[in-house]
């Protein structure tokens, strides 16, 4: 059994309130021997016995009522074969496999942590759900839960950067039924650092094939420095609502 809101189970502590009140309010009446009413002792004992049973039943009802309310608030889910756990829905799972996902945190790759979360979301899907997987390449892939879970296991860190805002927009278009434009980009150069004052810049085609043209020496080091500065500047631009732009394949092939 799982719960939609497991944090609500903390309310089970309130189930102890009726028991505590019952124990605190228990009072033993004083015994006074009065010869004229001794014949009432048996009747009094029988009456007290009935009251004791009623008190225990009332305590149990109050406690069970609090437990039922807390469990209802937690939203229990019981998996049953052949029975859907929720109404048919549509879901796009966004998995960030950009280069930063290769970072190690707590002895585990960040991508592995994200992949487990994505797998858990897909594991709760039913055959009637419409499912897509969206990674850093920007291409939404549709499939059933088993197919997409297999894709999640094969995802590796990519050199492409995931724009979260663009990913959310793409997911919204997918869910609304609008067509999406495939993510396309092309390479322009490959930069190799040989120190602070030296380097090599190779010109390549859009598909990353070398074009036998290169720049070396201080000029290449200056280009490398500008690329690093632009990386920092692009982060600042994003904080102001602007986005980093990938060179298009057509533009890169003409450089």
C-alpha cells in the first residue's frame, strides 16, 4: 500500500489523545459504608460494569475515527492486478541528461538519481495513460510505460543543454496535441586548449566533420577565452529572461 500524501500519516499521533484524556479523567469515587443502602451495592456494581464497557467502546470509537480521518487524508493507494489506480491521463516525463547530470553527489551520479525518479513516475502509469519521455535533445518520444522505462535506463549524459523553460513549453504542446519542431543544431568549431596563451581551433562541418581549416597560437587562445566568457555571460542573460541560442545546422554548415 502506498499513499498520495504520506506526510499526513503524522496525524496518527492524534489517535493517542482520547486514550490520554481517558486515563487522566479516570476517577475512583470514595467508598462510604451506609447501612441503610447496603442492598443497593449489587445494583451499583452492575451499573458500574455497564458504564465501564460503554467507556471502553466510546474510547475505541473515538480512536478509530481519528485513525480513519488521518488515513483518508493520506490518500491510500492499493495496487490491484488489472485495476487502474487512477483515471486515464497524459504525462510527459522530462529527464535532464545534460552534461551537468554527470556530476557526482553523495557517491551517485546526478543522472542516476533523476533516472530513478523518472522510472518511479513511469512505474505508476497504467496501460490507459498517454506517456512521453523528453530528454536534452528536445525530442518527445511516445511509448508505453515498459518501453519508456527501458529508454530511461539507457540515457547517458549529453553535451546538449536542457533548457527547462523550452522543455516545459514542448511538454505543454505535446499534451495539447500541437506539433513540435525537432531540436536541430550544428557544430561550427572545436576548441583545444594548450595553455593560457596557446590553443587550436578547428573548423568543422555541421555534423562535426573537420574541414582542414584551423587557427593556432595566441589567436586560438583568444577565441577560447571569448568562448569561456560567453558561457558566463549566457548564464547572466538567462537570469534576465534571455536564452542561450544553439547555432542552427544550416548556419553552421555555411561558416
